[in-house]
C-alpha cells in the first residue's frame, strides 16, 4: 500500500510525533522538517502531499514554496489563516485552518475579561494597593444586558453560550446571517451598526480578511455605547489602533479587553504598541494567550490531523479557506 507523504513543517515534541503516528498509522509517511538534513529538505518538500504547519511563512523560505509541486493540502494548526503566504502557493492547493479547535478556552477568556472589566477588578485592586477602600463603588450587572458577537463561528458560539448563562441577550453577526444557535438577532456585517449600537459588550471573534481588516474605526466606535466593553480575541488589525486609543482616552467609561494585538511575535517577531494602551485605566490586556490551556494544544493537533485523514480518505474537510477573502 502506498503511503501518503506528510510533512510537519514546525518543530514538535516526541509526544506530538507519537500522536500523529497513532492517528495516521501506516497510511502516511511522516517527515519532520525541523530534523530533515539540509540536503534532503528540497526533495522532502517536492514529494509532500500534505503539509501540517503552525506558521508557514516562518517555517518555509519564500523560494521553498515553489517546491510544493505535489502538495494538495496545507493544514494549519492555527484557527486563523491571515499569515499564509498565498502569493507564493499554487492556486489549486487547498488550505484548511483549524476552525473551532480552541473555542472553549477562548470563550472562557472572553468571559473572564468581560467580568473583570464590568466589575472593575483591576482598578479596584490598584486602588486598594494605594490604600483606597471604596466599598460604595458600584459594579455593573451583566444579567439583562446585551452582548454583540462579531464572528459567529466556533469561538463566537462558545462565547455566546457562556454569556447567555449570565442572562445576557445575544446579537450576532456571521457571513450568512443564519444560525441554529439561540440568539435574539443574527445578521451580517451589513448589520454592524445595529449590533454595535445595541450592545453593552462587544466580542470580536472574526477572521482577519480583506473585508474585516480595519473594520472597526472611529466611526464604528462612535456607534457604540459610551460605557460599552469591547473584547478582542481575534486579530488586532480588525480594529484601527489609533482610533481605539483615541476613543478610550476620550471616553473613560468605555473599556477594552485586548488579547489580540497589532504587532505580535507570531507575525512580526516582536511585541510592541504604538500607543500606551497598557497605561490606560480602562484597558485590560493579555498576551494573545486566550487559547492556551492544558491539553488544548494537543487537542488542536488532533483535530488538524483528523482533518488531514479525512482529506486522504476523500472525505469532507472542515475549515477550508476561501483565498479570495485574503488576497
């Protein structure tokens, strides 16, 4: 029986290698690019039928992309596909992202940020450290409030379930304007103003595409309630950085939970901000680690590998990327 040549482009642990070997069994011949001698690297890429990749732009040099002459599928470990070097890849290569693989821990992160901001936990902790004990300070109540979720895929739906558990109404936006989830409203980006203006909490869980890049700027922030809470666990570039900083400075009751930043190590090799967000009292930040929880990385790898197995068997793939959304 012929074995399908599968190349894992990033460095992984022995436990992860074992996981992949157990899933693919004898159907695949696995190659680990990080351990491939330089003299064999070119031939390994030429022969590859499938690539499993965490950060393709970093794992492969630009000239190596043209070596993927037999590749039919690039399976990403990441849920997002915005960092893929599309211009260097053959048009007929299928690219699949790991959609929904990290939804549950990310939804918990959304909930944690929302509650921390609504209850002023960070600010009151800092006040206590200065000796200020204001027991009369009012907290916000989320029961009966409205949560708008931009991007109603795996992360958005998981977040909605937790928010609904608090007694919040859910307004959602997705590509098709339809869902089987219980929501008070489902629309498309054409309904963005309605969702933003009606929501007490707005969760950004959209993929970064040509359409969503810079989607939320000064105008859109102006549509939101003056005391709204904005949570971004998607990509920083969906929100205009300068506009958000200006809005936070001008509206001290407006709050933002930022997990996804504009300049991050994954895509830029470093972390920095152009504006002093982390010095602002109405901002709560985290290092884009909303998906990081014990076991979640292995679960993501398992889901990606199972998707590859479906491809090899001629089955239905999940997370297939529409290139026109990115190019």
